[in-house]
C-alpha cells in the first residue's frame, strides 16, 4: 500500500521529450526498484539511463522494431511490459479511415518529430497506403503550438494521428483544428476513426514515470523478467 509498504514517485514530462533524460536519470539516482513508463521516446530514455533497474513498458508502438527488446517472447535485458502492436494497428487504423473516407487520395500522418518510432510507422503506413491506392506523408510537429498550423496547412484529405503523449495531452486542440478544416481524423494505434480518444492509458497521458521505491537496489538479470504481452485495445 502506498505510504506504508510501498512508495510511488511520479515524475511528469508533460509531453516534453527533451526533459525525459533528466527525469529518468533522477529516478535512477533515487535507487528505485522498478520504473513504469509509456511510449517509445520515454522507454528509450529510461533504457539509456539504466540497464539494471527493471523497466515496465505500459504501452509502446513496436518495441522490437525500435530496438528496445529482442522479441515479444524473450525481450531480454531489463525491459518487459505491453506492446500496442503498432506494426499491425497503425496500418489497420489507416484501413479503417479509408473505409470511412473512401474518396481520400492522401492521408497525412500526424507525428511528433521527437519520436524515434516515426521512421518505422512511416514505412508500415506507406506499405498499407500503397495497397489501398492512397498517398501518405509524415506531418511532423515539434511542439503543441505547431499542431494547428500543421493541420491548417496540410493538403491531405484526412489525417491519421500516431500515438504520442503530446497528442493525448492536446487531443482537443488536434480535434478542433481538424474540425475547423473539415478533415476526417483518425487515431492510429487505437483504431478509433474520426476521433482522438482518451483511453485507459489516460493515467499515463503526460508520459509520467512512476516508480516503486524500496530499501535497496535489486539486480535485474534479463532471464528473471517475464515475457512481454501484447494488446490490441
């Protein structure tokens, strides 16, 4: 129980990727027993900060393609957790959006420029777009203030927003900008078309990093970590 036999510390990045390395290093300095975080950018920052503290991934696009783990069955190292199966769900999100807007000739991917998973998602979406006969382009933003101008300036017929803490934090701004342009909007990894939805991951939407703190720092042999699980919801 928190405050009795467990101490939970939450450090918030508020969607700012540039502060993640300092936050993760701070957690390691506090000698936490386990770190829980979400999103490829945050998980990479944690891995760079420690290779001994167990890391639980509360959702990531494709941890194998991103180089975070060796495989879902045997992740290796000090990372385990849940994958959102981005390699399957992002193309599926494009497919659902195309079903709703079959006349769309171009679908832009709204992406956080700081997210290292963008190159992977761009590739898998390009393959899916080719099969559907539509064009696609990466619409990258670097801050929340770039969201409205990016959406206002696109020539796409629809937008597919990739999963990112910044976008969950500013879902209303994204939806408002799309509505103003009368652009169909899809949320990729959750396959929710024409909306940007807050989900069960809402508790992690600010890319917080939670840790449980004990008396000593345990060692973390890779074979002591359980296999990862995958989720499509």
